C-alpha cells in the first residue's frame, strides 16, 4: 500500500467515522489540539485501523505520535 493510499484511508475514516471537518486534517495537524481527537475517539480509531489495515495499535508504540503525518508514518511502518 502506498503512502497516498494510507493517507486517503486515514482521511476518509476521520471524516466519515469521527465526523472531523476535512479542513482540520493536514500533515502537521496535532491529533488532539487541531483535529480534536480525544480518548474516546482513539478507542474507535483502534478498531477502525484494525479493520482497515489489519493490525492492532499498541498504545506504547503511539507515544510521540501527535500529528496526522506521524500517525500515517506509524501506520506505514506497521505495513512494511
């Protein structure tokens, strides 16, 4: 899966499943402060990522993943 495909899928589920406004999603957008993802949203994201990409997110691996770009980087690293 290409980086563009990963970003497209992540953007789609943020907009469709979590009802995030599209203009809030940009590479350096902070997941919490800019996009507005909270701990309850993160539970949904874990389920969506597992269904969409086929792996489980480990919370300890998410430390330091604070922007949209870093989140896509994390997914990309898990798919290699």
